[in-house]
C-alpha cells in the first residue's frame, strides 16, 4: 500500500537523521520536519483504514472522513511550505491568528483517533482569542500537545479523558491541555522539553522540543505540571495580540 510505504520511508528518514542531528543544525531541522509530517500521514492512515472497514457508512459520514483526509493532506503540504519559507528567509510570516480557530481545527484533525481509542474530550474555549503568530507553527504546537495527551491515554483503562481550556487574562492568552493518564515523575517533567528525550519507548524526543522552541519564538512559554487527576498538564502562554 502506498501509504504504508510512505510511513515506512518517513520512519527510516527520521531514524537516519537522528544519527547525525547532534552535530548538525540542519539535521535538527530536517528531523523535526520528518516528525511533523508523520502526524498527518498517521491521521490519513487511520481515517483510510476506518473508511475501508466501514462500508456501511452513510454518504454524509463518509464525506466527513473524506474532508478530514483532504484537511490532513493540506496540513502536510503547509508544513513543507513553511520549511521552504524558513530556508529562504530564516523566518516565517506572522499575522493575526484566531487561537480559538486553531484549536477547533486541531480538534477536528484528531477526532477520529479520539473516537477510536474511546477518549472523552471536554473543552472550555473563549471566543475570538487573537494572537500575533505564524498559524501553521501554532497548529503544530497545539496538535503536538493533543497528540501527546492521546498517546498517554492509550495504555490506561477507561475512562480516558482530555480536558482543554483556552482563556484570556489581562496579560496573556492561556491554553491548557491535561489528561488523566499515568503522569510523569518530577525528573521526567524536568527533562521533557530536551531534544531526544522521550518518556515513550517508541518516541524520538522531537515533538515537545520543537513545540517549546516554536512557543519561545512566539514570545510565549510552554510549561508542564501534574494535572489534578494525576496525569499531565501542559500550559501554553502567549502574549495578547497588540491592540
């Protein structure tokens, strides 16, 4: 299957790049690219498999899956576009971005995986939360946080829950993503944003490192703590949009 071949090639590329990345800044960039591309490819695979095993789906439901596949494909293309811009100019375009819309689009992208793993997601999102940002990079961060929570819940019994909150304060916009998974030890939390450090056996230690780097570039902060349920909570803080 062409998609399986693409996923296998992506994994091989990521492994090979990781071997040279410690002494090569371009290697870091390319390894990060491979990591980010793996997410929409995995989502495309999940949705394609669901379509294949549910031939009885109504036309409207089938169309939702197809729309999701198109969206994932577009995201993969946007990641490549952003890399090209980065290589040409060393920086990417910043514009007024509605963070609440980025959150909504990110949730739509992972909905199939949430359903597949019987994960309940609750959300409290303020409307019209504007930030000065690069939209594609910001979506990478939000998706990484959601995917990290989803991965943490794969091995725990039901109920599996993710809680997302987006709110404005006088000084900043604050997004929190928390889960009721196994959580992290204090030493794990201290290292979670280090490159190549991962608490997952199959993890490459790039997603949270890249997210932290992008948030810092946006003048914000990305922090980790224990959630009230005993799982993990990530807090993204970004400056309010300049009036």
